[in-house]
């Protein structure tokens, strides 16, 4: 797929703004946090490594004036942010932060917040004046959650809303009468929505993970029925994903069937993108799958409007690799350095078409371009439903999926998709269960459970089967091995599933570091494959030869397994304890 005219070689003037003073905002005790100074540093380093600054117009960061911030925020809020880093707040700063939603404060917070808001104004004004064709503001803290009277969701001031208000209300001579704000951050831009709720001069568009109000900020504000009010009715468009894992194809479908037709009708004078990259592949908070190519295509399509007057203002994004690559891809598009060449997955999810149709129907009275029904042959081309299979384990898989396991030494992140298994059952297998190694990151000192892939009529393993999705299994693989992996592609995909359920051997090693790299198929139940994960064949030989020692599990680990066997009505308390003891000591 190619987006753009390869014959167009004229380079556009792109403004680029970065200031390391915005790194002064950090956690007060140096504790790790997703929204940290390295987010903007890695972006800037990536751009420098690709000689991007030399091809841009470098702009200087400026602190916003109170009068411009007060256009969208209350006097009390502005006063608090302005003074919060002063010495008079040293003793109260942490307590104030603890009373806010997902906010930390330190001695550098005030300066960073004023610089972020002022920098958004600076780049927006430069584009509005025509001094640059487009511009990028690498700023933090982010802004789209910051309400009129309250900081929340890592955000202090609503940078984009302040900038939009400035050019509309303070600079009428610039001729900017209509602004499109595109918020592609994975979280709903709740505060930006409210600030322009009744304003027909601003078309606010947010596509976000929503899951019926359960995903942050966890309100109904991001539902598609929230369309604006009074003169602003119809000028607020929400596209709320019902599930995670949405990727390029899902976003492209929304662009083609909602955003682009409406943008053509609205005909904006300027476009501001709340450019969060937490819907990118591998983001630890987002759980979606947009690639740098996907961001490139979405941005390129927006450049067909407003004479290409586009501002990108950084919002979220917490995977350093994906945030840097995604921003680089976007800046290259703005420079029109080269046509966009690439490809993506074939079809959106079925749920994506359902959401698109609901949005179009709700807004069709305001935007005639949305009135037509989508062709059946189009919406029938959906990604297949989630692939399910039975995952064979001792117990506690539900807890690992939800991220709530009692007795763990190390916190458990859980799966991106935390929905419970569709089915749970117990089954006995003719395989040897044993405990080996002397320490696990999850449970601490003690052996961990393995299953010998070789079957034997002499052995009996009591295992619980969970019907889960392939995506959940991939997350479990990561948790049971390295614990963190930038999953740009699945470790275990449909081809791998077909491989282990096909011809001998019914096993496959995945590309991870850890003790559970070997995925084994134990057969089928009602024609549904049964998979488990265990150690590699070479480790099995090591246990059999005595090179690797058997070892009893930790007390917490053993108690959890015993509880599962008893609650699953497989063994009594005494039988379960004896079962674990034998598995820990009997030679293979």
C-alpha cells in the first residue's frame, strides 16, 4: 500500500519543538512511573539519530501566560499549578497529589506544565500564521485529561485546548475559524471534550479504548452517544472500542468511514492532533496494536485538509521503542520526505464495524456523509473471532489473567484482555508432574512445576483446563518467562498453533528467555486443542540425568496448588500434599 504522490518532492517547512526543561517534572522520590522524563528524551534522540532536526525549523519553548490558560481552566486550578513547586508547598505537595487521580508533583512540575502549555501555543500560532506548514511539539506533562478545575491522568494543563482557544479567541486576525482536534491517544480525551462541548468552531474527534466505560478514565463520557450540546451538537465524535488489540485496520476503517467524510464537510482551517502513542504496538497501558506505518497513513490522510496545516502535540505513550518510532514516522510524513510504503493486517474486528455503524447512525442527522448504510460485503470482511483453545495448568490461571495472584514475590501484570475463561474443567493426563529448579521470580525460593511431554501409563497429572484466547496465552507466555516483551508480533500465532496440533512432535519452542519456552499439545477435548507450557527437551534430559535437581515448591506455591486440587474435587487435602511431595522427590 502506498499513500502519497511520489512525484511530489517539495519539502515542507516543519516546526519542531523540544526543551529538556520539561524533564524536570518527575516523581518526587525517583520512583518508576509510566509518565517519566525519558518519554520525550527517547523521541528526541530518535529524531536526532535520523537527522530530523536539521531538516526542520527548530522552535523555542515558551511558558504560557496565565490569561491564556484561564481561557479553559479555573483561577483556582491555575493558581495551584503555578505555586505547587514553590517551597511553601514542600510539606503539602505529596498529600495534594494523593488526592488527585493519577498525578504526582515535584519541584519541577510548575515549570514543565507552563512550558508544555506555552509550547503548544507557540507551535499552533506558527502554523496558523503560515510561518511553518506544520509543527510537532514534543511536550510533557500531557494534557487531554486535565479538567477545567482539576489535574488528572498524568495531565496538569490541557495543552491542546489552551492552544486551540488561543488561536480562535486571541488571534482572530490569523483567520482560523474552525479547528479539528483529532485525539488518537488510547484513552478518551475527556477534558478536551468538555471544553468545547457547546462550541461549533471545534470538531472534537476521539477514538479510544472504552470497553463500555471500564477503561480509563472509566466514565460514560467517551461513549458514542456523547455528541455535544446546543450549538455544539454533532461536533463531538467519540469512537469507543469495545475491546483491546485494535490495530491499523481498525483505525483505517474509522478514518475512511467516519473521520474523513466528516472532516471534508467540516472543512477545518487547522488540525491539531492530540498525538498520544499509547495505542501503539507494545504499549504497557494501551493494549492496542497500531504500527508506525499505521500512524503514518492516518496522518497522511489528514494532510489532505486545512492545506496541510497540522500540529502534533504529544500526549501519552509509554513504550520507549514504539513512541520513538511512531513519532519519527509522523515527522517524516509531515516533511513529505518519501511516499508511505507498507502493509497492515487485512480486516478490522467485527466489533469495529459495529461501533462504526453505531457512530454513523447517531451522527447522520448532523453529517449527511454518514447517512448511507455501509455495504454488507464490506462489514462482512471482518477479522476472525478470537481463537480459543484449552490451556492446561495446575490452577490459578484466572488469577494470572486478572493480575491478582496471592503469594507472589513479584507483581503480576495480568493479560491485556482480562476477561475470564469461557470454560474451566479438570482432567487427568498420563504424564509426570515434577518440581525443579531452586528459585522463581514469581514465587521466590523453591521449585517450579513442569510436565514431562512424554506420556506414561504409570503417571497421573491432575490438571485444570481453561478455555482462553490466543492473545491471552501469549500474555501468559511472557509472564511465565521474561516478564516483559515488546510484542510487535505474537510469540505464538495461528501458524504455531497449527504446527503443534499437527504432525509429531507436538511441541514448539518460542523465542523467549525462561523456563517455560516449550509449548506442548496434549491432545483435544471436544475437538478443541489442549496446550500447556513446560521446560525444553534439553532441560527434561537434564532432570532425568540428575544434572538438574528436583526441588520442592515454596509454601505459598504449594498451598495454592493444594487449594486448587481440593476445590476442584480432585484430591483431599492430605492426598494433594502427598501428591506434591512425590512430584518433588521421585526421580524421573
